[in-house]
């Protein structure tokens, strides 16, 4: 029998202690949820608001005792609104930080940039406002938090043209205009198809460069075609520029608006004020009585109380409820399978419906919502530039879809120059 030295005996004893301690440590260490998030750069407004929603959820979960009896820890890095930084961030999260779960940052491009790393590691992946990001990858552990449904580019204008068909007299012509960038291009593709189905003639169809500053000449060219409808697919700066130019030029039509990103944020609501009246635009949540889902009022109260100090959108009506709902789904899945196993989590999320602060959610093809729920809202009764008024019902009236309708469409749209 070989006699062990004192050093060998101590080493073996230490290994035995470590072996016994490791499982216990794993059960008491925090569950780490990792993500990149735009905290600087062009997407920072949405990224910071989403982060605050995540933080509120994590605090609430930990107050309830955590997940699987363990505290939750958020591990995140600023992706600087730059997709080039994203692969390295997710590699670090998974290889160095050893996070247990990952979610995406805010918006389409950062999400798409993370996908190859996430797929290589086989991680379940919930994304936030990523338009058709999984169409290329077809990753079966991906789930998207935006109510686009499986045909997103058509959904952004479907309600707009459905409403037009039911007007009396029915509009005969439409002008289409949008940014020559990803969202604008997709939105106009869908609008062309929906206009065709509705039997409405397109009399103007143009894209403008993303760096366009002067929209007056564009609106004058549109006005010359005398369209009954004006559908706009624009990013935030363009949305503000188009609304101002419409009033300055004096363009009147039956309906004006459509797919305008930016009007959902407090900053543009406050800037434009009464210029928004009777504009029809897509949205995802407004404080109308038809959308009083369980928990949403309480969440928004917490968010709004902390928003100013955090330097984020003071209303939080657009992105934050969906960011919070994303974490509710992740929490429900972990509790449902009582595990952090990515395959089990993905199978559970795919098979179940979830009750959240933005309503019931069921996922379908490519991880998109099984049923679309893009809202069409009309701004009404906006007076002055006080942002607080947008917390009230009746300012952003839901006119489509029927199950969330809170008021009837008011036509025609008349510019203030009239």
C-alpha cells in the first residue's frame, strides 16, 4: 500500500470538499441573465427604457425569492447602438461571465448580430422589437417580443387600408412615402400590396434618403397628386419632419399617417403637440380602457416614478411594457420546467400561452406572435405640449383592431394651415 504524503492527503481532502461544495454553491449562486443593450448611440432612448423595465422585473422577482430559489442578477454591456460590438458582448457573456440565460438588446440590427453566437451555444433567445430577425436563421429557440405576427411588413398597413375600405365615400387614391432604409422599405412594400387588395390607386410612390432634412418639397409633390390617403413609413426624425411639413404646406386628405416610428415616444409627442391631432398611426399600447391588462397600470406607475431619475422616456408606453412582459415569459418558463435547460425552456415557450402586462401571448412560426396585434390609433384633443396629457385615455384612441377599439375614426384630416 502506497503511503500518501501530508501534502497529497491535504490536496485530496481539498478536492473532496470542493466536489461537495460545488453543487451547493450552484444552487445558491445568482441566476445570471445576460444581454447587450443600447445605452449610448441612436438606439439609446429605447435601450435605456427597456433596461429600466428589466430592472423593475428583477427587483420584484428577487423580492419574491428569486427563480428556483435563487436571486436573479442582470449582467449587461452597452452595445453603443453598433451591431459590430454585439458578437463580442455575447461571447463574453457566455464564455467569461458564464451567464445562465441570454436575451437580446433593443431593436432589429443588434438582435440579428447576436444570433450566430446565441445559436452556436444553443441558447434560448427572447428578442425585443426585432423586425423579422429570424426569417433568415429559422432558429427554433428564438421568440420575438413585438406583436407583428408572422407577416410583419403587411401588418403595419393592413389596418390602415381596411379602415379606408369601410369609409363612405371610399377613398380612391393613395400616396406612399418613406425612408430609403430597412423599416421604410418593408413598410412601403406591404402598403403597396394592401393598397392593391383594397382597389386603391397609387398616385405617388417615393422613398427619400435617410439623411433628409427638408420635407417641404416632398410634401408639395405629394399635394400636387391630390391623394385621398397618405401613408408614411418613417423613422423618428423623419416622422417629426413630415408632420411639420404637412401643416406648413397645407396638405389635406381623408387620412394621414400609417407607419410612423417615433410618434410613440414622449419626446415627439411633446414636441409636436396639437400638430398630431387626427393623425392616424400604428402603435402597440395606449392607456385606453380596452387595454387594461392585469398588472399594466401597476407596472407603468413604477416605471414612471423612476423614469425622470433614470433619464428615460417619461411615459414608457411603447417599449417598457413589452420588455417587462418578455421577462414575465422567461420567468414563467423557468418556473414551468423548473430548470435552466435551454431546450426545455424553448419547448415550453413554444407550447404555451402566457398572460402578461401586455395581454396574452402565444408564439407561432419563426418565434413571432401567432396572432398579430398592431394597433391603429388616432390622436385626438391634444392641447399644448404637456406630456402628462398622453397618460390619459381619449388622447390616443384605438380605431383598429375591433377587439381593442375605443373610438371611431374621425375624417378628414385637415392641416392647421387650412
